[in-house]
C-alpha cells in the first residue's frame, strides 16, 4: 500500500474527475480523502495520518464512516483512491455504489 500525501490525493482526484461536471468537487475530494486517510493511515508518522489531522473536512458527530455520507460521487472518489493507492488486493475494500443506503 502506498502512503499518499493530502496533496497527492487531491491532485489525483482533481485530474480523474475534472471533466465530470461535479458541483462542489473540492468538498467531495476533501470528504473522500478524509475517509480514505481515516481508514488506511498507518499511525502518527504516516502521510495519511498527517492528511487526516490537517483536513479541512470534519465529519458530523453522526458520521462514523464513509457509508454515512450517502453520496455516490464521494463513494466513487473513495473507490478511485483505493484502486490507486491500495495495491493488488484493493477490490476487497471497494464500496458497492449500488448499495448506497438512502
């Protein structure tokens, strides 16, 4: 697994979704990268932990994980981060965008 910085995640998602015509794309990037860092950081010395701590996004007290975001674009971005940075076995971590609970 790679340990991307906040900037690397932002640049990757910005490039991947630049032509998607998404309103609020920056907010979606911040949310998806927050949950990616939350779920996959490797302790206080990792770049993902730094991204988590320095994120401009703060989930509501009712949000315990990314599934609580209820947004297919955020799920797609989160899955893109998994595919890019997790490695070979990434498919076990993908969210099923067809089973969004809303």
